[in-house]
C-alpha cells in the first residue's frame, strides 16, 4: 500500500491467480465484519467480529482462503433458505452469542470487535480478547485455553464508576452503572492500552487498584518492582469506570482524538 491509494496485490494471496475472483480477497463468507485486529504478540493471529443478520453475532479467526459460511450459515446454524448443492465446509466462529441471549427487550444486536489485551496496565486481563455489543451495552473478555488452540471462553463484564474520577460520571437512572450509550469501536495506542469508543465518550483501561478492586497480579508486580506510578499520557480524564467481573477499569477521555 502506497501513497494516493496505490497498492499491489501480494503474490501469495489465495486468489491472486484466479481470474474469476478479485485478487485482493483473503477470505470470504463474512457478512459484515465490524472491526478486525491482529494480536500484537502473535501477528499471524487475525481476529474479526462479524455482525449477523437476525440471530447470531460472531468472532472469527481469519485464515488464508478461509470460508466463514455466509450466506448459507449465520454463526453455527445453517439458514433455512440456504440453497442446496455443493458447499465447502465452513469455518465456524470461535466466539459468539444469540441476539435473544443478550438483548431480550430490543431483540437486536451488533457486535463490535476489539483487541487481544497486551498492555502492562492491567495484568489480570492480559491475553484476553476484548469485545462488546453496540446495543446491549455489554463487554466480554475471552481467554484462549490452551494457548494457541483456538478454544476461547468468554466472561461478561459489568462496570461502575471509579472512586477517584476527576470529573462526575454520568450514570443510568436508578442504577450505579455508568451511562455508556452505544458501543461503537475499540482502539489501541503505542503502549498497547485499549480504548473503547461509545456514544458518550472514549474510555481507557486503567489499573484495577484505581477502582478499589484487587488484582493479585498487580499486587505481586508492585511488590516486586516498587517505584513511582506511570507518567500521565497527557489526556484529560472525564470519568473513570471499574469492571466488576474481570477487575479492570476504564478511563473516559474528553477528546475523541487519541
């Protein structure tokens, strides 16, 4: 990829020599990928969240020439109106959820893919893949076990406002939960800290201890290497949030420019 949109197609692309297909294609059978990312410690691990139609949201490990099933499958289920005939065995998602399981009131869902967390800020979620849902206001942290097996187990995450938030944290009426709004996207900076973009602001994962939660790994690391706290990254904080289930915090920024 060069300046002014000029690019070339790698020779080892799976369909670079196929005249019936676009040579840029790396994989197919995805309906609406919404945010893909590489694991910064395993660059060959390419992960995409794929928005479903009526039933299922999914996360896929993308491989060269992989077929992920759409439009004959939505998630692990074959669609009723799928045409008969020969069809290559699809690669099924490594993570996912049904719309009815996470948003019973509205009945709709749209996954937002995130990152494998590789920052040193919160050692208790290190190596977990973080993702969320646009409508359900839900987050998940998925751990791969055994390592590099493709087998993931996800845990839901709930949030509360941090005690030392420099600014007031808006909450859902009659609830201690912060008013996140819609979850649009995730980002990552040069320190590998993870950010979450929502309709109410941008949030950053911070140390669990800032939220009065105990992360044994953070305590052990602090005891082994006592020293001054990390320098400020220059952003102005709007509000802090704490994660209850996997013990991490989010720091809301006033600027959308990271």
